[in-house]
C-alpha cells in the first residue's frame, strides 16, 4: 500500500474540493481508500501540495510526430503529411523507442497518466513493441490502438512505399499481428483503430469493429478531419464518413471518433445517439489549419468529449481543454459554450478520485503567477482558464510517484528529446 496526502483534492459526487485528503493506493494500481478531512499528512504518507485532480488522459497521440514540432513547412494538411512521411522513412525500432519514450515523458511531466497511442507504423518488425517499451520507460499507462491501414484512397489506390510500412495487406493479417502484439505486452491495454474510412474499405471496417467488440476493447478512428475526405467519401459511396462508419458497425459507446471537424448536423445526431466519444485535438487542428469542429453540438447530442495531443505540436492538456472553448468562441462569436467542469472532465476522460478507480493523480500548484487569485474552494474555472503544463508539480501513475516537484524521477526528458529528435533529423 502506498499512501499520499493531498492538501486539496477534487472529489466526485458533489463533494467538490476537499481539504486534507488521504489517498491509499493498492498493489493493483487502484485507489483503495479516499479519506478527506485529515489535517496533516499521516506518517509514511507523501504530501502533495496545490490541488490534486485525476490524472489527465491523452485520448489521441502519434508520439513520433514530436520530431516535427516547429519544423514542418507551410501549406495545408497534405503538405505537412509529406514531411511526416519523410520522417517515417528515417525511423527504425531503436529510434522509435527513444523518440516515443521521450515524447511520453513530456506527456507525463504535463500531468498525463494515460496515453491512447494511435499507432500505425507497424513495419519493420519491432515497431509495435518499441511503442510499448517506450511507455514503460516513461512510466505512463498505455492504450495501444493498433491501427488497420489498407489502401490509399476510396478507389482502392495502391499504397505508396512509405504507406506500406503502415499496412498488413488485409484485415486478417492485421488481426493476427494485433493479437500477437497484445499477447506479447500483457501490461498494455490493446485496443484497435481503423485509420479512416479512406484507408480502410467498408468490409474491413466492419471486421475491425467486430474484432474490438469481441474483445471488449476501445476502438478509434479519424473522422471527417478534412473537407477532401468528406467529398471523396460522398463521391465514392454516397455517404458521409460518419454515415459509412455507422453502417459498418463502427459507432458506439466503446468508440472514439477523432477530430469530427467537418461533420454534418446529421452526423452529429448519429454520433450522439450512438454515444460515440468525440476527441478534439485543438492545438494540432490549428497547427495544421484544419478548422474548428462543433464540439458544443457534439456534447449536446450526447457525445462524451475527449482531448488529444495528436501531433504533439503542443503538449498541454489544459491548453487543449481551454482551446475547445476559445476556438469555438472565435468560430461562433459566442462565449460560455462549455462549462469549465466539463472541459476538465474531457481532459481526465471523466475519471474521478474514488475507491476502485485507477490510482492516477495529477497535482497542480496554485501558488504560481498564472493561478494567483484562484478561488481555493472552486479552482476549476481558473485551472481551465489559465493553468499550463508548467503548473503540474507531481504525477502518480498506478500508485507510483513518477513526477516529483516538476521533475521526472527516471528520465531527463529534455535531454532525451534533444537526442531523439537529432537522431531522426
């Protein structure tokens, strides 16, 4: 049993911010007990200052994209993709494990305790295990979204040489490889992903969805990120990407649709009725000039909102949460579209500090200049309005103290990032 004592902690079920909270973490990596009202840290308990909230959850990451930060050229998404493909050509398992570990380390420093890695760089052999090893080195929980990628376009265009590194050739071979990766990495949550309706044909979309349902694992896909994707899908199938995904059995409570930038009103209704989660990645979407998605409409329709770092253009889930509101203000001319508590819930994937929940904690200091003047009884509005990754002081993952006083206990993250990026440039 590992014990922490939080000066303040955000508790669920209407309790709000409680003082003097003892958090007991069991050997299974879950909270065994949560006891507020303890005036001082008991003997053997590690004190956590500021306010403790559930660990942040990065619901959409491509860790190797971290090497492109500040280096990709201008132009649109497709110009950026060409630069990304050039990076792929320089990656092997050793370089990937170094780069991904450093990228995951940056996430942990920012308060992230779980990362959903949308992983499509499968070949040569060893690339899948490299991502799993990277997460172990960084000390973060990993949901490995093993991604199916089979074609270059709706007409079944052949994959180019770089894209062939993403593909298993057909959905049966994808499933066989995904099974092997899951079996070899039992400490990882092995989920599934269809890259997009562009890259996976309808029959294979259905097969990926069936594979995920049979194993009760998460299923993700990129959805309506680009107007060109919508137009091509309509021309080829007479359906929007969302409608096509729905007909293939992809949508549902275990599914997360990423971006949803160009969904129609009918798409929003389909996603909401199916309780499909919608993952927004505002810092990447603005970096790539993708656009602003209808987050408020998706939430109102019934979609749980999630947040992702995506291309790691910025690693700061407080900024992602803030940007959901701020970007939509710019697009609509209206303020207050998302309550601060709902945005923090998106950043934590709805987690709560209660017995039985993962023992994943993020402590945010309240004594810095950005959060000066925060209401100690209701600090969430200030956290969402102004906190940054730099305000994270301590991070606990599965009961293990991974970040202390703003420093990763096992990695010099900045040094490892410099070395890993230099190795692929």
